[in-house]
C-alpha cells in the first residue's frame, strides 16, 4: 500500500474538505430534516462526476465506485445531522453540530474527491459505496413517529432506515470515523451500548388544587412515583450490562391551582446487549405502572427500537489499526473502555462487518455547549486519509485482507431479516394498565 500516494490525493483537496466542514457547521439541521446539507453535499459529488441514488422522501444519498474488477463492496458513511442545542453559542435555528457530524461530511467529501484522482483505484478490486446518511442522533421522537405514521420511514434512525430500504444490500464492510476530544492518540476504538426510546404519558383528572384536590388524580405525582420506582431499580442493574436509564419530564401541569391532569416524559433504556435492554425495559414499564396504580392514573407508553449495541468486528478493528499506524505511526490507534452512548452503527455491526473508529480533533463535551471542532486538519483531512486507506487495505491484492476479514467470526445475525425480526419485538404502543370494575390489570 502506497500510503503517501493516498495521503497526497486526499490532501490535494484540503481546501474543499475544510470548506465543507465550516459550511455544514454553520448550517446545522436535525435528523430527517437535513435537506440543505444533503443538497449541498450532493452538488459537490455531482460536480465531481458521481451519479447519485437519492433516498427521495428523506434526506441522503449514495453512490458507487466500481473498480472494474470483481470483489467485495466497501461502504463508507458520513452522518449529516446536528443536535437540537439551542443554548450552544453557535446554534442556528436551535440546532448545533455539538457532536461533530460536520467533520464526517467533510471527510466523506475528501474520500469522494480523492477516489476520482488518476491511479486511485489501481490495484483494487470490488467496489466502494459512499453514503451520506441522515438522523443518527435519536432525538425529536414525536417528529420521527409522525414520519413513521405517514409511512415515510419505518425506523427512527437514518442508517437503520437505509438498511431497511436496501441501500446497504451487498455491502461486505462498513465504517466511518467520529470526532473525539480525546488526544491520547490520533485514533481510538471502543464498543458501546444500544438503546430503546420511550415516550410516556400519565393521564389523571384535573381539579381545584385547594378546594377539591380529592376530586382529582394528580398525573405529576403518578409520574414522580414512577420515576422514584425506576431509581429504586438501579441497584438491580448489573455492571457488566452497562445499563443506563435517564428519563426527563417534558410537561407536568400548568396553573398552580389545578391538579395536573397530564404528565409527559421520555427516556432511553441503554444496555450492552439486546437481551439486557429488553429485560430492563420490562422493569422500567413495571415501575412506571406502579406510579399510575398508586394514584389511580392511566399511563401510556410508546416503545421504539432505537439502536443495537455497537460491536466492532475484530478483523475490521485490525484494518482500522493498520491504516492508522500506516498514516500516523505505531500505537496511534488504541482500544478504549466500553462506551455507554449509542449509535446506529451498532445496527450495521449486527449484519455487516463494521468498525467505528474515533479521530481526535474536537474539544469540549460531546452534546455540550462548549463542543467545537478545534483541529479540522485531524478531524477532516486525516480522517478522510484514514478512511481511504481502510478501503485500500480491504480491496488491494485481490481483496486478500478483505477475504480474511470475511472469514472471521460469525455476525450476530445471519441477515437483515433476522435482525429486524428481533428489533421489531421492542415496539409497543398502549396502556400499561387496564382499569375495570373489579380492579386493575397490568398489560405488559
């Protein structure tokens, strides 16, 4: 592998790569709303000579680069979405790229432009698919559920939706690099939690808070008791399952002198395995129901399959490490402890040999008001070089390394059909309790 050649064909486009990083930073859009970002990136791709396949009713696109020689298919992704972060000092319309996806967009452009250079595909076989994906951040669940109700999407995450639509069919390997504020080394790797998304509504009865509180059913109190029950469960969460449950209250009454008739909450349930997520979710629903039962309130829950745990493929980990060391020197890709955040790259890792490295170049707290891309050279240019090198390692020499990776341990699911069958079991909509004249029945 001629590392310096591939570095040079990426660095030739440094100015454009850094321009993309700034533009996307200054025009943030949240998930499934990235129409401007998608259009901006698409124009760059089309100006470079790519034929794009658009998602159409949601933002995003992909394109294929065929080497003209048979072999496996490599998928390189870039996320387009920002966070709803109205207090970030550089927020625009309430959104900010407080997780660095703008750097991914820049790196994806770097890959696209470099792979159009003469000699870029020499000695490679198979093909490379470049993909701009929406909606990695699992936010604005009500909006996404409305898209689901309209039949526009089937799943809440962008990569999961693209996987469902068949845009990743035939892909043997998948990867993308995420910005990190860690500066121990240029690159690092870790596996991480999956998650479920919950929307919760307690329904009580409004009444005068002073004159006739006995006539009311306090939805806020029911919600508070449910949250206290969840907190009492925390010592039952096993350390090795990395369970995280973090509910928030969005609405809980209005006027002080009216018993609150409605309380609206949401939460994630995170865990290291799909089994631990589903088992924990049963406990959480039991706790939520207990608060409603105590007050005689109703409680409705909408559970959605969020993301599967990310398990980086062992062979792909070594490809990422080798590319990092060829580019930046020995020891420049280290393993980090298990991460308790979640990403829809985890879903791809269920059915495609995937890896999700982190590349240094940001500062501040992820999702925080102090988050910035402070080293775009690393986060964008070096990032693109690394992604190109990973593709080269997998496809050079008649895909010898790629074939070795494909012969590794079996994936968690044999195909996407089996994966979706399990993930769909997490979906639930309805009341947790049914009240009758003879009492109450818990329904989950």
